[in-house]
C-alpha cells in the first residue's frame, strides 16, 4: 500500500496561505546526503587499495565490525529529517562506498529493509575503490536514466612518489592518486540520475569532489574543475528542458564560500540572487553562522552540501519546491570525550562509530490536492 506523508504548514511560513489562516496540507519528501566514511566489506580487492580494511589489515576489519558499521549507518539514515518528516528520506546520496555489495547489505538492515530502497551505483576510477551512489524509495521515485560522468583532471610535472605525500598544511585518508603515465588524478565520477517523483521529473547529481590531500591551495584547481563539470551537467539538463528541476549534493571537500562552489558551480547564498537557470546553496548561510558537518584542527566547515536549481525556489506549490534544509547532528553522532570531544563520532580501532561527517538534508514539498 502506498502511503503519502504530509505536513500542515501555517501561513507564517508561506505567504500563499489565505489571510483566514486556513491550513494547507503538503506532501513532503526528505533528500539526504551522508559520507559513509570507509564503508568497506572485509574482502581484499586486488584492483584497489583496500588492504587496510580486511581482517588482517591495519583496521582489523572483521565481519562483526562490518555488521556493526552497517547497523550504525542504518540507524542514522532512517532518522535523517525526522524533525519534520516521520518517513525516512526518499533519496539518500552517499559516498566512500566500496562497491554495490555493501549497499545491498546496508538496505537490508532492519531499520531500512521495509523502505525497499533501490540502488544506483557505478564503480569509479578512484584507486581506493570508493564510489558515490544514490538510494531511493522505489514506491516514490521511478528512475528513467542514470549515468556516471567522469572527471578528467591532470597534475602536470608530478612524480610517482607524490601519490604518498601530503603537505603539512593538510593530510587526509583520501589521498590523491596520480598516474605515473599521463599524470591523471584518479577521483570519483559524478552520478547523474533522472526520474519521476510522484509524477514530476527530478534530476539528482551525487558528488564526492577531489580531496585536499597536499593542501587546500594546491588541490583547489581539482575541485574547481569538479565544480565546472557539475555546472556543465546542469547546463546540459537545462538546454534539454529549461524548467528542469535539479538537485546537486555531496561531499565537496570545499566549503560553500570556496571558488569551486561559488565560481565553478555559480551557487548563490541568497534566494533573491538566484537568476533563472541559477543554483541556490542554503548551506552558505549556515556556514556563516558557525555550523559545520566536519571539523579539522578544531575549526568547523560545511563540506557536505545540497543545492537546488531556481526552478525549485518558485512559490507555486502545485509542484515540488524546496522548503528548508538542515544538518543532522544528534548527540549520539558526537564524540563525548577525549581529544576530539564535540567532533563527529567516527570509527577508531577501539570503537565502531558512524562517520567523520554529519549528514545533511533538505525537504521538498508540494500542496496536497
């Protein structure tokens, strides 16, 4: 049986409600993104650098630990956006995913299995074997097409040993891998999914842009190229359909204020500044207020972002529109002691945590007929 979830929204939120304060009812869908942080199975893949995540590897990654990780992630995913929507997210973008198999195990977890999530995933050229993917509730969204769009970036004059170096400015688990033959920097593809949500066409792009390995400044051109590719994908969708509704989300390894987002993608922080065919980024205002999804050296930033096209900002709620956004940072996701108290509760050798990122979400709403 198909269940439609709705919420009452008072006139204080929207000027479209008549002055008699009569409540209108709205269909609501949650769109979420979460960096799953090293969602690896326990099997060594000879084609990727996953040896650390095996029973004999550095992490001593056993089946019991893997199952605990899946359970932790399922708990989070089932609850994202629950403040305004009692249903789990209709869409979940994810990254740091080893393969399709770990996603199949994830959606079978007790907290998710009844939602009947579909999976869209491609293996990417990332040398660690970590990919992006989209999960969607099958009874609400019907995909019509999907493709992986590769990001071709190169580092001229690189040497082989740069693969294992990072400057003192910033070091990360997600080190850039550079070909010794043509200096290509291997990174994640961008995943484009198009389909129908309750009869309306929606386009979603899932991202995990190149890391800051080697330092923010040196690696910035790679993320700027990722932002430009994202803009190119959106442009292509809008050429086909000027009214295309586009949601782009992911771990960008940059904040909303960085060049990759502001210039490469052209995202705006204020709705009033978004022109036709433009992109709105609700997370820039959150960053200015000091909110964050990831912490580094006690400084917070918002690397995880969800942005929407101008067509989702219009005030005619007979069609799906953006309502509001948030960061899901409940207390159980936070480290409560030690050096990293207050940080996201990530995995360690002594504790199976959740992720080093907090998930983010937005709501789409439409007036219920």
